[in-house]
C-alpha cells in the first residue's frame, strides 16, 4: 500500500473540510452583520434637529431674485 498517496488524500480531504468550515464561518459572520444593522453609520433618532439654519436659508432663497428669465416675447 502506498502510504504517501494515502496521506496526501487525507491531507487534501482535511484541507477541503477546513476551507469549507472557514467559508461557512465567513458567511455566518456576514449574515450576522447585516441582521444587526452594521451596514453603515447608525442614525441618531434621539438627537434634536436644529431647524433655525434651514429656515434662514429658505427665507434667503425666497427673497433672492429669480434666476429664471420671465420674458416670453418671441
């Protein structure tokens, strides 16, 4: 019996199992990351929104002259 071939076969099978186990662990980690919401930055739902800057900008835009020409003469 060829011991070298038998050992090589066992080594290949062991490597394949290890590779499959690592792949499964990576897949499980990805699934856990997406279900826990680690995809992007967290939204701070409890922080107050400052609307004073937004309303000042809206008022300035309303008082500014229009950039759209109103002359419809041919």
